[in-house]
C-alpha cells in the first residue's frame, strides 16, 4: 500500500525493515536511521516505508520496554523520534509510513501528532473487496464460461488477499491436473475446500464401524444446522478424510457477509456444533472422541456470550473479560479478576447454554430420526452429498420440535 501511495504521488520510495536497524553494536542502528533520513532529504519530496515497526519501536515503559539507557533499540528509537520531530522549519518534505501487526506495543511517543498520527487498519476484505481481488488474480488464468466470481467471493468470508491469490492458483493447478485448458467452477469449489478443510487423505481408510459413525455425525450437524435461525446454508456433506484430523466435514456457505449476530443465532450455532454428538447418542447410544473440537468451539462460543456479549439473564449486561486490546490479531481473552461466586455463576451459565443447545439438537434429531438414517445410508454409499440434492433432502426436516424464536435481546459484534 505504501508503494502504491508513492506511485500515485510520483515520488521516490525508500523501503526498509525495522529489524535492519537493530545490530549487536550499540549506535549502529541510530547511525542507520540518520543515514536513511539524510538520503531521503536529498531525494525529497519522497516517502520512507518502515516495515515491522515494532522491532525498533516498542514501548520503553512497563513490561514491553527496554532495560537500561544504553540499549541499542532504545537509542535507535530515540534517533527515529528525533528525525520525526515535525518541527524543523524549511526541511524537505519526507513522509514516513510504517506497518506493524502489534500496534499495542508501540511507544506512545511514536503515535503523537507530527509522527505516526494517522493509523489505517488494513482488515480482511468484505464481499465487494474479495470480488475485486478475485477479478485481479483471475486475469492471469483462463476461466470457463460458467465461472461466477461473485459466487466464489460469497463463499470465502474471512479470506485475505493472499488467501484469494492462493485460491486462484490452487484452482488453476487442479484444472491443469485434469488436463483442462480453462478453470471451471468445480475447480474453484475444490480449491475452497482444500484451503478450508485441507487435502483429501485418500490413504486414510476407515473401517466400516468408524465410517458409519462419521456419516451419522456429519448428517447430525447438517440436519440441526438446516433449521437453526441465522445459520449458513449447508452446501456439502462428506465423509472423505481431509487435513490433519478431519474424518469428515459439513461445509456451510454464507449467503451474505454478517457482522452482527443476535442471541438466538448464536444459540443456533452452538446447537449445530453439538448436532454430531447428539446423532451419535441417538443412533449408537454412546459417544466418541470425534466431537472434541465441536465441544471446544461450542464452549468457547457460550463463554463469549456470557463474558463478552452480556447475553445472560443471571449476570446481566456486564463484560467479564479484558477484551482484545493486547490481542490485535485475535486470541483468547483473559477473564477479569472476579469473586468466586461470580466465577461459579459464569461457569453455570455457560453450562446451561451448552446443555440447552444440546437438548435442542437431540429433540430435532429424534423427531427426524428416519430422515437422519436415510441421509446417512445414502452418504455411506456415495461418500459425498452436495448441491441441490442435499438441499432437497434437508428441506424435509420436521421443525415442530424447534424451540420458538425468542425476541432478540442483544446484538453481538463478531470479532474478525
């Protein structure tokens, strides 16, 4: 982006990484900063771009700072601050841009007016952005007449630009292996599955019993998800192993970009996650280790509802986590220091949400047991069910046992 700015402005462009300033010998980094700005001023007006600014610009106070006054990085940072004081009258115009994935660790002096006082968040693209990125990379390959890039953009929420470039490249490789001269829609569909779920493990052969368990597990997810409010459209069910540990998977395709979800929709997501375990209980009367990841995701989501989104009648509209101020790229939130009584109440609320969703999944599958068995038997024969045939089957789900939609009580922002 910095290079594009320089190109639009028609000025020279200097690029350097923050780690290049840091050396073993004290004073070397500061000298390099001086040399960089001297060269830039000779070429002014120009743009300087510093990548990974946190390598040299970490805070000098608290746990993130430096120890001692002779630290090499501290001297380098001081020199950088001096060069960017912004008060030099008549100085040549030098614009400094920088990038970092850890803005929370930067020294406060770097963010003051006259220095890095404009902050631009480069987030993952939305639907329009993904479509524009796909159109750019798709120009490098020959597309089939039926390829719909907008449909591909809709199916790839959360993909960054690099992910989309990799998607087009993967689709082109699949087309080449088929001996085709153009990339078709099925190549893009398989490429999306490879990126999301991993490569097919054709050498991982399951015995008949395990294969049956996986089939019922995945169909359980699909049947519950088909009738849950706010869930994505079920596009494919497969019992072909993929990736490191997935013995089967249920592919859900969003119909639109969503940034807000209400309480009922979040409860529906939890019920869908527990649909596989519920199917195992109903059909086999026992459970397996296959639902471990589902349980972890369901528990995390329920805990966010209670501690982050205030979706608890008992605890009220309060936040019990510390947010993500120190987790710019995501990660688990740390829980605030609370009393033992409050901690027990949080745990009980999380348990109640998950158990209610589990019971809901059991009711849906019990009332649709015949459909569950029919789709599972078909899946065991074909290994994959997708598209219109799958949607026609899922359209037969009896929803009389669904819990009535409650009034939307709260709205939660879904973190990127």
